[in-house]
C-alpha cells in the first residue's frame, strides 16, 4: 500500500473517531441558535421616559380586560427601560409585579408632582372630567386609552389645553369614536404562548363555558342554554366587575367558579367558549380560547366579529336556537370542530402580528416625542 493511501486511511479513521463529538457540537450549536431565535428579546430604548399610569383600578385588585391590557402595556415598556408609576382610584395594594401603586388623589402634593413632572401620562380612568384636574396642567402628552364606546366623547371632539394622543383598542372603537387628536390603534396584548400548550387537552372536552357572567356578557342566556341542554355540562366563571348573573338553584349540569387570576386554570377545564355579549369592543377571552384550541361561539357584537375574524361561529344574541344548534354541531361533528380549531390557530398568528405592530408603534411614538 502506498504512503498516500496509508495517509488517506489514517485520516478516515481519525474522522470516524471524532465524528460523535463533532455531531454533538454541531447539534448543540444548532439548538443554541434555535433557542435564541425563539426567545423573545425586548430592545432597550435609547430615549427612556418616566411614565405615570392613571387608572380606576389595577391588578391584583381587579383582573379584567382594561386592567390586563394596561398591565401588559407598561410591562412591555418597562422592559424597554422606561420608568413606570401607577396611581389608581380604587387603591388597595402598594405594589404589583414590581410596579409601585399609589392612591390617586388630586389634592395630594405627591400625586400632583408625579403627574405634572413625568414625561408622559397614560390615562385610563372614567369619564368624569374631575379625573383630569391634575392632568390638565401638563404641557407634555397625555395618552388616552379607549376600551369602551361610552367614554370621553367630549374629550375626543374638542381641543384641550394639553396635548392628547388617543390609543384605540380596535377598529371598532376607532370608527365609532372618531377624534380630532393624534391617534393610533393597539389591540389588547395577550401572551398567547401561555395557552398553546393546552391545545391537545381541549380536543375532546365538551364543557361549555362563559367567562364573566354579567348581563352584558350573556349571563341570562347562558342559564337558559344549560336548562335547554341538560345532557351538556356548563361552567360559568365569575367576572372581575359588574353584577354577576348566578343561578345557585339552576340545573345540575350548570356550575360556577370564582374569578381566576390565572385564566389558564379555566381553559384546562373547558372545550367550548360562548360569548353572547350585547356589546364588546374586542375579545380578549376569544383570543385566549383560540390560542388554547377552544372553538368560540360569539354574538354579532362588532368588536367580537373583528376579533374572531371568521374563525368561530357567529349567532344572533337573542336567537337561543342558533346557540343550541352551534353547540350541538361542535359536540357531534368532530371534523367541523377541528376545522374551526385550525381556523383559530391561523387567526391567532394574525393577531400576534398585529399585537407586535401596535406595541412597537406606541413605543416609537412616545420615545420619539
């Protein structure tokens, strides 16, 4: 055998011996790259601001849509390096998740100073003009967050002594409550990854759920559905606000559970979500449901129609026969149910993209101010 051939053989043996280590190293590096790609990183701002959030209530006192939206917004901005202070009217605790929370009192010197000297104010309070007693002396922008269509008509349609930027939570509110002020749209943020691990658990579950059993959300219709469909299990979840329509002497297939700080607890127990609301400007619960693989049956409320985007079943609010038929079809037609689940997954991807766009637009606006 020639010297060159001996050399080739020797090189081949060396390659074989080191190949396991080489493969392990490559796989390890690839895993590291994949991990980095899937770990969300919030970019730090080079122009950080001091921000005061004014709200009627906040977590953990109230776990409801506007409070959760406010929390997710300021958590994102804190990750970008901004400093956040919170003042609430319904004050009970002085801290939540590292955020300092103070009682809103327009006569308090500390409250006045913080609101008047901060870079930006986020306003998420009620419609009473008295809530603006301290804010009106500012020279820097006040961001007014719109989640309801019966708030701030007087504020949106007239010039104020202080600069305003309006943040709508949907196309629906933006179209219903036009404004002459600078404005943008930012849909409520939902951490959809929290729910995606439930998708395999919700496939065969037929428990029908309503989250927040107040009158507007459809508490009365929910009770009637349970009475009409005695062979189906119904679970009502108390909401964080408003009087709840709870029937403690209702049919045996209807039960209730308390308001949950961790809503994933609910989605581990259910398989179908009904949202027979009379009025909605968006549908946080629908987003959570679609992320979990739970089909959504919703009313014709414009905010729900916009949110679900055709990925659920729409029923007229007062047509109880339609709601019964929709529930029965989801229970009895597995192929149809799976198609709705897949529609929901695709809709969630669209919503995730819109969530990111809205938060980034807000950050750019306030950081470039």
